[in-house]
């Protein structure tokens, strides 16, 4: 589905401030909550849902020229309980939400609820404003009575310019249905919690992501990166489709801020041989790049994708080809078929990602090997794999691709994993820890100007397996991680945190973000020492993330150890997605007039710009 570029640019500079500390997310927006009031919810959970709505509203600046909020409910019937223009006072609005009655049962007609929201609740007679962003927040605890009708209603809502968030509660939800309701990417618009009491854990994340939609952004992508197109020029494409591809690329370049210290663009074509049409340092002017793209000739031949990706990571992103060390590397593969050597393609794509290249896959037409283009792309696949039914439809995904290319880069970060190696963990769980480290390293850009990784292990004492900066490439880190052996023994978490704080973060990287990721089952009984050392680490500027490994972990203890907000810094091994969770806390953003990290940008009054 197509999302306006400005919306995505703002979504990619989301704050990570806890809801209770967020002050007045303002600007103009119309927000409608659509609440499941069917029998499976129950009266007590209904009150928890209303409390969640109140807490999110509390973050907004309510007023006729700022944020307006409406509330619809649905079950076997549906109704508008609060119109967008009913209350211009936050206090009155919160009191009105508190008094909304539970429908007391019935089926889950989600489609009808979404249809009411689209056709009635955002209408001008109910307070909808034509010049305000429209946001719908759907909350449900179960499957709808008709999934196809629900998805159809959601598509119609988006066609009317409504941005949809979907929140699923409990184990009876249909995740695919909710993902179909939500706008893309799922990581921004789809939420899932275990029960209604857990809604509280997503308040800040939902509110901040909604707030970014409210915030106006400047036109054009303000990021700086090195971007190389990898374009299929084989016989199956044909000259007409190839020219359509060139126009698509030219349009993407039009959305970039091109310049010596901004975006650089290169193009590699491939069929039987691989050819660099022009390198990253060839052109510094947007129009020159567009002219060069449109002059590329169609050749025909086989689909040598593996060699093309090898050329990309070994040559295109080399210093001699114009790559600037420390700048994000973006590769965009466009193909209409499958490669001549799938195993080679997968391996070279993995090598590209290990080098820190963010890989996009764009598949065009019905002959594309979906599994293969997935294997090329970076994680999460939902954000880096795109498809178009034919070459003429490439333009429909332009905004999506451009918005991801303009995403904030991974900041300079010193990342130290601290792995519990005690007898309480066991060999199997220790292997889980090593897998988590390996999964992350495969996707982050490792290097002096980006992310440096170190690993410590601990029992009753702590030791360094390898220090920050020892390995310059992701593949070398993975090789070192795989050599770490489980030993077992008693445990002292406090000493491990103290050891890491004092020994693992060099002063030479004073401007780097410091992060300690502790993987433990929480069996240590020396709580006073552990919590004291964790606080010292946080006081010294180290972000502390805790991942509970095993089935007997203590999440409340981990919250006391970790940095706030807990929904970003405390996980279990079953809830931890190495790339997705780390991206939220490791990606650095810049706003006009602010420091890296983005905290406090509203108080400084800056508009959001990409870094």
C-alpha cells in the first residue's frame, strides 16, 4: 500500500520518551479510537481499555486548532460515543471517555466499526477537518466476524487518507487480519499485547508514533548516505520495461538531497556480465545523476544476480569508487526474475549485509522468486522487500522505498553484550544468547564510525571474550562469537556489571552512545550489589538493556536494572527480536538544533530532519 512520503519521514524520527514524561504532543490532527465492545472483552477489561485511551489522550494537546479525539465502539452494533468536535477541553474529554458504557456482549463486527469511522466519524458534521491528518486506532481482543470485509473496510479507510493503527489484545486475535488493518510498516502501526493490563506498556510508543504524524516535515530527504542501484538488465526485462525502471530510479533520485556531503548515487547493471554505469563519486548534482540514469542502454542476457551483489559490496562501496567511510550504505536491487545461481545470490547478499549495507529488494512481475528476493533483503523483511505486479506499477512504491532510504542511520555506538555463563543458565540457553548476538551482528553496520561490538561473560567473576573494536567486520565478530564456550559456575551479576562499566567502554570513543546488553536468567541472589552497580552504570551514561533467558526469569528485577522506558530495554528471549528491538534504541536521529538521540526536540522547537 502507498503511504505519503512525509508521513514516513516523520515516523522514522519517533521519540522514545516515556508517556508520563511527554509534554503536549500538539499540531493539528483528528484521532478516532475504535473500541471492541464484544462479549469476549468483559466489563473489567473494558475499564482497562478506557484507561488506556485516557492515558494516550493525556499526551496530546487537545483543542479546536490542535488535536481532536473521537471514540467509536462496536460489537454486534456500533455507535459514536464521542464526536471529534464534542470536547475542546482535555479534562472534559477524559471525563467523557471514563463514562462510556460497555455494550455487554455480541459478535465482533470490526468491519462495521471501521466503516462508521470512515464514513461518519471523520465527516465534517462530526468535526472532521479537511486540513488535519486523520488517524484511526482500532483495538480488539478477537477475530472479526468477516476478515475479508474487515480488510476491505480498512483499505477503504486508507483510500480516504486515514492512517490506521491496529492493536491486538490476548491470544485469540488474528494477527494477519490486524496486520491487514494496520498501515505499513507493521513495526510502526501494529501492536500486540498479552492482555488488557499490558496495554499500558505501549502507551508511549503508540502516542509518540501518532505524534510524529501530526508533526510537519520539510520536503525532500535530508539524510546523507551512499546509495547504489543494482538493476536487472537481462533479456526477460525487455527494453520498454527497462526504460520504465530507469524512470522509477530517476524519480527516486528526485526525492533525495544530493550533494558532496549529502546523498551520493551510483548505478550497477547486470545481465551476463556486471557493469558499473557510474560510481558514487561521479556526479554531485541531482540533474546530472538523472540524466546519466536515463541514458543507460538496455543490453539483454542472463540474470547474474549473485555476481552483481558481490560487485556491490566488494567494489561499489569501496573508497576507490567514492564510498565515504562512516556514511550509511544502501543497495537497491531491482529484478523481474530469479538468478542463475540462487545459492551464490543468498551468500553474497549475506556478505553485503554483514558489511553493513542496508539491502532493499524490489521484485517486478509474476516470475519473481519471492523466497530469493526475501533472502537478499535486510531485516525486517516487511520494510525492505517490495513487489510490483508490473513495471508500470513501480511508481506506486516510490514513496515507500524513498522513505526507507531516507531513514535515520545507525549512530556511533559502543555495544557490549554481557552473557551469564553460570550453571543456572545451562548450555542450551547459553547458545540462545550467542544466537541473539549473531543475529544482530548480521544486520548492523559494524565499523569505527558506526557500531562497535564487544562481548563479556560472567559467572562468579567476569571476563572479556573480545573487546570493542577488535573486529572491524561483522563476519569476524560472528566467527569470534561462535568460538565462545559454555563453562558453568556460580554467578555474580553485580560484579559483571561493575567489570563492564570500568573496563569495556574506552574513553577514546567519548562521543559514542554506550550500551550494555545483559543476557541472564536472573538467578543471582546478590540483589543489592546488582541493583547498585546497574544504577552506577546508568549514572555514567550507559544504557542498560536486560534480556531474560529461560522460563524462570524475574521481569520486575530486570526493570529495576534496566534503563527506562522498560518496553524498550527489558525483554524475554521469546519477545526479543534482535534487529527490531535494537533499532529502536541504537538508531540515532537528529532534529534541527538538537543533539543526537532526539530527546527534547519539542522544547527546542525544531522541525524534524533526517541524519
